[in-house]
């Protein structure tokens, strides 16, 4: 299986009630509680035969033995798409990942159909193949005003009659935020099928 997730922010106090602001309103009182729960949710689902694409900000500039021990316990082959908070200066930490990229293109399949994906930590408005069904998965914006603005831009692009001439077979431009805090992510890695079924009306799911 292939899974996707971003912005777990291990060891980041501002993502819990310990911080001055609980940035995402996460249901955790302490960093220790958050780290423990994120690890548990991940390992209940992922096996060591699976690949997990982490789309950035796995931890808050972590460079310590505790972080290395935490990430070492995460099951599966871990591929990191670098985010703005990822500190990779410690070789021990870098060795926990099977690959580290700024951006990556992959293919995933479900329901008898293959999907081409662009993986990036940051939301981008233009990417290769976006008018031909290539899907963008991203993180960074959390569940914020920036996220709302980005999705509004995509909706306007999809509504444009001029841009519709570029879309092969009437395909919509699709981009999904895989931040751990998004309601359809539930603080655990998700398959492409889970992400699309919970965010895309075409699959009978909810929009975000």
C-alpha cells in the first residue's frame, strides 16, 4: 500500500495546549500525548511492507535523540518530501528515510485505474499534467485561510470557460491537502482512495 500525510509536527508545542496557541486546535494537551497518539495511529495502520510519503514538516526542526527514536518507530518505508520545518542536518535522522526529495512524481492505483501524482509540501497553482488528470497532493497550509484561498483559486480555474479548452476529456484540476489535521485525514496516513473518497463529490464523499 501507498499512504500519504504531511505536517505531523512531532515535538511542536504550538500544536498542543502546551503552546501559547494551539495552532490547529489539536486534541492534545501535551507534546508527549500528541507524539504518542500520532505514533499509535500510524502503526495501527501501516505495515513495514507499505510506503508512506510524508509531504513535509514531520517535526518542528527536530535535532535530538528523542526525535530520532520517535521516527524510527514509525512502520513502513518512509519517503520525505521536504517541508520548511524539516531539519536534515543530522545524518542519523536522514538515514531513517528511503528517499528525500524537494518534489516527487509517483503513480498510484485503485479501482482498476492508475493515477499520476505530484507530491509537494507547498500548494502550487501550476504543475505538469494538471489539465490531463495529474493530481497534486500537498501540505503546509493546514486548515487555514490560506488553504481556503488556494482551493478557491482552483475552483475558479475549473469554472473558467477559457481554461476548460485545455482540460482533456473535461477533467477537473484536482489538488488535495494531506495535512494530518484535515478532517478527512484524522491524524493518520491515508491512501489515495481514502483521500479522494472523502474530499471529492465524484466519489460520493465530502468536500473540504
